[in-house]
């Protein structure tokens, strides 16, 4: 599975957890893992779209603390 597939899979998992009303600790852990995967995507792809996505994810994760 490549990094883009991992990011998309993680996003689907997060959406499912939100629909299932998962607690903040579990969602925060998933967001942290997503940020790491998105950072890997940026390193591989290196485009502005990827960088913007990572920054947005970081802000969301910070907002959940």
C-alpha cells in the first residue's frame, strides 16, 4: 500500500470513528497517525497541495487537545 492509500484509508477510519461517536482520545491518536502519514506523502510528492493538507491536519489535531 502506498502512502496516498494509507492516508485515504486513515481518513475513512477517522470518519467512521466520528460517525460512531468515538471518544476524543481515540480520534486524536488517529489524527496524529494521519499527520505522520501525510508528512510522508509530502516528502514523497513535495507539492503545495500535500503541504497544505499536512498543515490543516496539524491544526485540527492541535484543536482537539
